[in-house]
């Protein structure tokens, strides 16, 4: 669902967990609105919400790339329809990133996303 408060609820959950002093990981496995972030000397396109969470809580467990493993560039829906993108590879990327964050965190909060068809073609 688009514009239903997922990020607001997730912000509250992460804030409450951090206030309790636990190690928290955050992941938005599929991101649609990206921002450029410098990481390890390279510019990455990271979901905007991941960037916000990492700035507010730098102690969050997980790298930028694991917290935002799949970021949809403009025209992504067209790429999917034209079979230029492997859904299986995207799923694997999300699962592997989740599995890298999980052992380091006491809680791992995963935020959903809207659907890829919104303004993408």
C-alpha cells in the first residue's frame, strides 16, 4: 500500500527499541525513491527512507547496501516487463542481505514498500 504510514510506524518501532538499549537492524528490502550515498568510496543509490534512518540512528546494524538491497531506478517497471530483470535474483539479494544483518541484531525491523507500478513506466 502506498502512503499509508508504513515509514511513520517503522520510525516509532525503531525509536522505541533503541530507547530500550537493544541492537536494532533496519531493512527496506525494496526501495522506490532513491538518493545517492557515498559508501566505501563508491556512490550508491539507496532508498531514501534507509538514508533517513541511518542519519537519525547511526548505530543501526547493517550496511547501507544490506539495508537497501534492491532500489528501483526510474523505468524499473519497464525493465521488469521487458524481462531485463530477474525476479529470482532480486529475491535472492533481499534474502542474503537480511541474513547478513540478522546475526548482529537483537531485533530486525523490515519495512515494506508500495507497488512498483506507481509512476514507473
